């Protein structure tokens, strides 16, 4: 079965600090999706990565898919309280109808 | 566009009761999905549909049923609610082509079974 591990499970940082969240798959990834979830709300799409070595950025958030396409990292530069929430990675392993397998999430707290 | 909408937002059920979670999308997506999210866990796929009239089981289908009579709607049915079904349920939709675009998620339905 698909294993998708996220680390760390939780993270507390001071405002202005940089941070990295990792997502590691036991299978080759055909697509890796990063989402953000605030408590009690749905998932908000952040970025999608498909090619090995691909890197995408949006504002202060950068995500990269490694060359072997089995690990992705999400990096936030100069964190702000608005970045707080749960970050989830979703993996497309090429099976089913665009089904995504999700990691357990990383809960980010940013202290002002 | 409203995107993906879900009703109700929150519901309390007694063991053995039944209910239907509603999901609708107005983006003309062919693919629709139902996930459940348990505390501290990622999302698990319950059922999915690749188009009207076509549904299939996901990772955790037991205790649930779905139907897809129209492109827009994808209701999830719980026939005999059990405490193990206490969870947050998310509906999502996407275009048919793999990798073309992400899945769009609804705001979720929080279900408590007592």
C-alpha cells in the first residue's frame, strides 16, 4: 500500500523564521500536491509538482520534487502568522482515477 | 462559481441512524471524490466517481454508499451510523485528465456519532 510520510508532525516557529516540511513516498510519484488546511475548513491548493527536480514558488512558499520523484519539500521563507495551519501533501501514484494518497499533515504554528 | 459545496456543515447522529451527506460542484468536473479525515490522520478515500452513473470504491468504503445521477451531485450515504464513522468528510472534484489540475475540495462536513 502507499506510504506517504510527512515530517515534522508539528512545528512551532517564531515569526520571520524559515522552515521546511518534508513529504516522502514509498512509491514513485506521478504528481505531488501541497495543500493548506485551516482548522474547520477545507483544503486550499498550494502547488502541484510533476517532474523530477521541478521547483515552484508562490509568494514566500517554495516546493520542490526531488529527482527520483519520491520526496518533496515545502519551504516557507520569513514565516508570518498567516502561514499557520496544517500542511498536507497528496500523492498521485498513477493508480485509480486521479486518486490522491495523503500524508498525515504538519501542523504549523507561527508565534508573532 | 461556488466551487464545491457540502451540506450539512455539522451533524450529530445516534448509533444506527442513517443520513446523506450532500456534495455539489458547478465546475463541470467529471471526477468526484469522498474522503474522510480522522484526527491526526491524513485523508482516506471512501468512494470516487469518474462520471455520471459510474462509481467505485476507494480505500475505506465499508459502511458507505454513493450514487452519481448527475455530473454536479455526488451524495454519500451512511445507512447504519457507527461511532467509527465519527470524522470530517470532504468532497472533492477534478477534471478528468491526470495531472491537468488539482482536486478542488469542499469545506467539509463534521459528523459525530454517539
